[in-house]
């Protein structure tokens, strides 16, 4: 049981480390879209920014869900001791 908790903790750490990478990727994507004329300045650019931010926030939610599961598994492992 504890081996699973440790391995899941490693996956949780990976989620945490990749969060800044995902936000940077969204930021770079918006810069690319604007600089290559894919989206125009104004509402279209603002909308693209909101969508890319929402996409990055899905990783925050995935981390929160993984953290909740980790805490659940940790509680189960501690109760079995």
C-alpha cells in the first residue's frame, strides 16, 4: 500500500512541476497567434487569451484532483497500519 502512495506522490510532484510549463505554453501560444496574424487585436485576441488561460487552468484542476486522491490514499494507508 505504501509503495502505491509513494509512487502516486511522485506523480503528484510531476503535476506540480509541470504547472508553470503549461501556463508558459499558453502564453507563448497567444504571442504566436498574435504575431502571425492568426488572431486580430481586440476582442478576438482577448477571447483567444481567455481560452488559452482556461486550457492552462485545466492542469490546475487536474493537480487539485490528484492531490485529493493522494490525501485519500494516504489516509487509507495510515488507517491500515
